[in-house]
């Protein structure tokens, strides 16, 4: 059944990926109308998140963010599909890096490092960073249940010297490569809401105490790898700019949970600058600690 679903769907995905960009984004507008107006995909979650994050805004202002968010979300999803066929030069033009000095410094030192980011703007096209590396980069992800779609996603990343490893494989892979003296990069998206039973730390996010994943920080402390935050901005439709900020050059001497709190602070600042580009369909405020 997985095979059948994949081969019924893949030709359409391939066709969409081949559309010229002007047509591609008109198609995204149609998808957005269906997702937002007809299906109403996760509207209650989006509205709850916006109410929690921006209680000072009027309902009209939050509605404006909501509409722009759905348009961006559909663009972002389809841009992931566009990765099936997008050319290197096109991706370089559409996803640029403001300053690569930190990255170049690590390369010169043969120093592996960790990158942390949220579900903001474009995280799929971060693979463009590999055009400036001689070594493969690794993205940590959760395995897709359909093994054929899972392979497709891995193959897409493999086009640009980037690899995906599951969250369950990550620690073993990273420790082995560190032991072998291999210089590599690892990218984590770490703004999901963990189960309360698995929570080690609560961070302040838009004035609320929420559970946060601390796996990147713990990994950094155990390996000594520096941690960078990736700040992606949407310049205009289909165009992005990324920059890097050092969160900790020496994580083993950084106070406990400071790296995690710094990341959440940076993410909040990103969202405040342009809230429509955050993935509001995630239940970021699923668990909130009562501090009163």
C-alpha cells in the first residue's frame, strides 16, 4: 500500500516541482485557498497560538497575521517539493548567506559544529549551505512512516551533499564521526514542544513558561562542539537570507540551560520581526507552566 500511495502521488509532485516559478506560486495561491478557506487546516491551533503570543494585538491584527501565515506555509511546503528538481544556481540565488566568516573559520580549523534553528521562514532550503562546504552536512529529522517518501526526502537532500539522519541515529553517528576525526556540520530544528514527562527545562517564550528540548545543548556539552543559531529571513516571496550567531563557542563551560534559553530568545525575536513566517500550526503552547 505504501508503494501504491507513493507512485500515485510522486508524478504529481514531480510535475509541480518543474513548474516555472511564476506559475509555481500561482499554484501555491490555489493550494492556500483550499487549505485555508475550504479545509481550514488547524485553524484553532493557529488562532490559539497567536492569542497566546500576541494578546496585545487586536483580533483584526491577529487575523492579518493568520492570513499571511497560511500563504507562506503553502509556499514553504511547495518549495520543499521544488527541491526535487531545483538547480544549484537557482537555489544559490534564492537562498543566500549574509556572512560566512564564522563558517569559514570552522572549516579552516577542521572544527565540527552544531546549528540550531526553529520552524521559521525556510528551513528546507538551508541545504544551500552545502554549496560552500567540502564536507557533507547532516540534518536531524524524524523518519517518515512511508518508507518510499522517506527515501525521496533523503534523495532530495543528497543532491546537494547533505544527508539526513533520524533523531534516534543522531547521537551514535555524531560520536562515531567525532571519534574518527571527521569535520561535519549538524543542523537541528529544536522548537517543538516535548512531552512534559520528558522535559528537563522550561524556557520563557512570549511571556509564558513552556517546555523545551535540551538535546542540542546536552550534545554540545558532551562533545564540546560550538553551537550556532541560524537566523533565516524571508526577503520576498521565494527568496531568503540566512545569518549565523554564535550561541556558545565553549558549551562545556556555559551555564546549564543557557544555550537553550538563548535559542528560544533568538527565535522569539525572529518571530516578533515577522510573525507570519513562523509555523503556527505546531502546538507551541500545548503545555504552559502556571507561574502565578
